[in-house]
C-alpha cells in the first residue's frame, strides 16, 4: 500500500475542512496536505509495484511541474492537484498518446456538469473556458527497457482566482473556474466527478469514437492559430482536427496538410493570417 515518503514534506492531511473520498469506483485516494509533486509520489508508487488506481491529491505542491519542465507551484486549497496511476492494458499500449486527452475529456465533462460552463480541449494537454486555460495535464510513462510499468496522469485545475499565477511569462492566458463561471466548485466533489468520467470514458480510448469526442470539444477547430511545428518553429496553420494517432492535423497557406506530434498551440488572437509553410503534407 502506498505511503507518503518520510524523506519529503508530504504528509497526510489532518483537520482539513474539506473531506476527500477515500475511494471512487476502482480508484484509491490518498489526500496529502503538502507534497513536492503528486506525479513524483505516483512515480515512486509505480516503482514499488503499487496496483493501478492509486490517486494522490494534495492541497499544496511545492515542486509541481508541467510540460517541458515548466514549474507549477499551487496555492493551498485554491486548486485541485492530483495524479493517477494507470497500468495500461495490452490493448491500450498502442493508444498511449491518447491518455492526456482522456484526462482532458474527463475534466471537461466534470466541470461542465458541475458549473454549466462549456470547456474545450486545447491540444495537446489543456482545458479552456472562454479561451483561457483553467487546467493543465502532464502524462508520464514509466518504462523498464521495452516494458511499460505504468503511466501517470497528472492534473491541475485552477478552482479560485487565487490559484492563477501572476506571471508575465505565461505562454497562454490563464484563469480559474471561479473567474470564468462565478462559481467556486467543491474540490472533493470535482475530484469525484473527474474520476467517474475518466472511468466511463476509458473503454472508448482505442476507438474512433474517442477521437470523435476529442474533436467535438477541440478548441479553435477550423481557425487559424500559431502552432509550434515538428521542427520547433512557430507557424500559423488552420486547425483541422486531432487524427487517429493523437497528432494535430493542420493546413498551411498552400492547402498542404501536416501532422504536429509534439508542440505548442497559441491563441488564434495572436495570428491574423496564414504564413507559408513548405513542410511535408499528409
């Protein structure tokens, strides 16, 4: 059974006014008052052969991280930060690129249900309300040679306005559920709903229906937006859809299409016209 590391500042939450469930469906929940990183906690649990379904949620993260090594420090109890241990089945191993979207769809559905808002997915790993980021997702795989031991879905949701960092270096406008909906969601309830939706959506993961669900809620679909291409350069493309392997299918000024497998998507507001691209078409 997972135990918080005695070598880090994490410890079990005690007299908190919010009580998190200890289990939802097949998920087992450990609630910490403080930790360096919930992803690191689950990473250690994978290494110790913890079974699938562990969820570590923390009121505060001191050394949380996002994509490309960006730091992410949470304000106590103003956000919902948690990580989920997944042990993909043989049938899911070929769909690893879809797990970030799985987390995003679950978050989107939970927030929509609880707030009445209409969140969208921003490829590859964010959830937006009113074109502002309110959730980021970091998925990490744990390999031993060619053997996949486990997968971590790390999720951070900005609940209140206090959770939004005042950093001019942010690459995308950030906000919170409170700021965009005038509602402060209960964190334990939101966690329960995200996990419930994730469990319900997971059977769709290897199917075309899953990709269709992603595209139904894809932000900026059909619009022109700056995208960091496969060469690491920013270019403006028209967003077509997410394709079957999780890549973003885009179109340049010449009508040529290409797949972006790893990159950044910026707001369409920062791009008013297509710039030429001579990269390979699909």
